[in-house]
C-alpha cells in the first residue's frame, strides 16, 4: 500500500508542475501578444501625422417623416394604395433645418411622386431603390430662392405597405 500512495503523490506533484508550467507559458504568450514595445511610438506618430484619424466620427442625422397613405395609379387590379413611412439620412444639420421649415412642401412633393407610381413598380427591391433615388432628387431640388443646398445621403423606408 505504501507503494501506491507514493505513486499517487508523484502523479500529484507532476500534475502541479505541469499546471504551473502551462500557466507560465500562457502568461508569457499573453504578454507577448498584448504588449507592443514600438506600438506607442507608432500611434503617437500616426496621431500627429493625420489629425482626421483621431477625430470622432460624426453621428448620422436622421429625419423621420410621418407615415402617410397615397392612392397609386390604377393598374390591372384596379385602384391600389401605398402606406409608407420614411426617414431621411441627411449630410448635415443645415439640411435638416431647411427640410423642417419646408415640411408641407416636402410632404406634397412626396405625395405627388408616389401617386404617379403603379404598385408593380414599388414591390421589388430594385423598385424601392429607384423610388429612394427619386425621393432624393425631388427633395434636393430647391424649394425657395436662394436656398442653400440640401444634402440627403439615403432614404430609409421604415413602413411600406402596398394594397
């Protein structure tokens, strides 16, 4: 019996030694991966050479437009309706102020644009993309004399039902 207890002690010490050895190897590996001796110099030179790299990204400006219902042009199924809500992704705050000031005209332009469409034009993903491009063109056109340029980066349809 004394022989078996001595063997299990040796096995225990061997396992403890392997555990210490593997922990040490893991610690050295983490140290080498997560420390970069020249990294501080590279990041300092990168920040001095390109000030735009350190500037925080500008948060996008979204302008929601209340949902509305539009009669679509008649097709082979008869009169159809479009219920849609959208948000505009704007390039700057100046564009948001201009569009808010002209909101009745914005909604009118959208209603006129949508009412000339047929349901078959709007139900495909490509049709929605073309419609978004047409919305951008319609709303970037000046709404008053001496109006600054309006920048619309994207049109996001938040609700879109064709019946």
